[in-house]
C-alpha cells in the first residue's frame, strides 16, 4: 500500500500526488478497499474539491460526507452554481465565495451604544 502497483503508477509520495495542480492533469491511484481510497484522498493539506465516480447511489451517500473537500461532485467535475458556497478546507482556502454564505466576507458589522442621560 502506498507504492506503485504498475511501473507507471503514480506514487503517493511523488510531487504530483502531494501538490495542488491546476491544469489538465489526472493522477490515478489504485486501491483495493473503499477505506483505503478515502485515506488516500484525505491525506493532503489541501481540500478544495473532490470528484467521486460510482455507479452506486448508496456508495455516493456513504463516501461523499467522508471526503475532506469543500465541494464533492458525484459522477461529474467542477459542479458550480452561484447559489452554492464554493471554497475549500486546509491550505485550499478559508471561508466561502458565492452564495449568501459569502455575504459576511463583504460586510462589516458594527454595534453602537448610545446612552442619553436624563
């Protein structure tokens, strides 16, 4: 576990497996058990988005909440809508953009107390 299973498999300790890549890149890791796949997916300082591909609705509902990512797309990638929050966990960002959940980032609340002596 953790090492390559074929000569051209991506190693879990390789740079492409450990760093956040923004580009048309696909790193594929083999696994035997669902828990092993979740451990590999969550073993990262990043947590912006995850994509889960499955033919089973029960598996989707079981695995998605266990993925440490701000957005989990099931059988798709980059699902995004202005009505839903967008952002990650860990080194992938703080807070959320889009949606009403982001309003607090753009407002500054102030409390002012006034006591009028009689």
